[in-house]
C-alpha cells in the first residue's frame, strides 16, 4: 500500500540517521579519549570549585593527593606515550594526567584531608579543627578568602543542622560538601554537553560529506527500490530488538571496546551498499550538470548533517515509534506476509 511504502521510507531514513549518529558518537568518544577532553573539563570544574582561577599551585596540590592521583589512568610507558609525545600530535592528543571522573565522596575526603591531614590530626576530626585549619596559613594549601568564606558557611550550616536535627556534625558537613560538589558538576556536565554538541555537528558534517549520504537521494532510492527498502526495514527491525549501547559520559570507555564498536558500525554501514544504497562519490557526477541538481545535492547533505547531529538516542526512540505504528493494526495475513519479507531480506543478506 502507498501508506505502507511511505512508512518504510521513513523507517529507512531514520535507520540511516541512527547509524550515522552512532558512528558520530563513537568517533567523538575516540576524540575525547585521545584528547582527554573529559578530564580537562573536570579539571576546569574543580578549578571553579576551589576558586583557583589564578592559583594553579592550589590545583596542582589537589590533584597530587593520593586519592585523586589514583583515579587517573595515565598512558603508561610504551608506544602510546611515545605516540602522544610527538611534537605535531601533541597539539591534538594529550597524555592522561588527570582523572575523567571524581566521586563526590572522594572529593570530600581529599578536601578534608588537605585542611586537616589524617597523620597530623590526632583522634576524631571536629568542626573546630577545620575552623582552626581554615584560619591558618598553609603554604601547601594556599586557598583564597572566597573559598574560606564558602567553607565557613558550610561548616556553620552543618553545625546548625546537627543542633536542630541531631546527628554527627561532621556527617552533615560531608553532606554539604557533596551537595556543593554535585551542583558544580552539573554545570560542568552542561559545559561538556555543549562542547559535545558542537563536535557532533562537525563530525556529522565530515562523515556525511565523506560518505556522500544525501537524504534526498537516499529517499528517492528507497521509493524506487523495493528490495533495498525491504532490506533496510529488516535491518531496522533487528536493530530495535537490541539495546542502544552508548559510551558512558562519566568514565572513559576502554579503547578496545570503542574501536570494536566503530568497526561494527562501519561494517554495517558499508554492508548496505550491496543492496543498492546510494553512498560514496565514485560514480556520482550528474549533480554538477545542472543548478537544480546541485541545489538538491547541497540540501540533501545539509538535511543529513542536521539529522545525524541530533544523536543516536533521538533516532532510536523515533525508529521504535515508527515501526510500532507500521506493525499495529494489521490483519493476520499482513503480519505473516511482513514476517516472510523480513526473513527473505535477512536471507538475502
């Protein structure tokens, strides 16, 4: 039916956008991994927390603490370290000296130990110990007046909470510090998302142009090639039965897993060409023969770039909804015919 063909074309386009979005996400993860962008973003967030915009020494002391230092993976000594130390590549790839994620409790324990080191503080730590430490000049922990004011406020609030609600004042202070840390990390996450969105747009543009995935041309191929359409629908049906696996944003994925995911997506994308999927610049030259075709090509590429930059989760949810609409309300005969088409398309692959 005409309506069914329209839905199949929509499924095909959404599936292509989903694959492109997944490839973009994987490429961005590789860039983040080698460029340590998460670690650098977190370092800027900690710098804001410690009010150390002009105090690099304070930041260095914080990251030198054993609890924080142990969170950084480091590139180690081997080929990778030599690779990132090359003069030209060092402009793009950085050695992993800082952690990409700091648990709130680890931050709090590090902060408290910086003010009142465990090996110098006999017995149980108290709020008075922290107040005395704040008022002392410590060359190894040169905090400014703004940070002192914030910490005094958090200490006073913890003391007031303990008097009103009971409990250990130090635990109330730890909760206050964790909340302060989490609020700042929410802002840091927002910074990283904005950077990622820009990188996603740039990656989508590069990928779309290199592969020559033109939305208008792809839609035309789906409309005129029933076999290609059936194969794409079969692949889309199979895709939604599997969970959408994306790289976690709080920790770095292993290079092996990320590269393996990228190879799988690349194989899946290039495998569509055997069904007549229009991709690549090898045999396409007619778009330069007229102004209308040239405008159509540019518009088609722009549509693909914008769509791919929306991200894989958006298109995965959209794909499930459209396939659900397509398969709902069918008669038993249509369902059996649809399943036979999927099996045949899978067999042809």
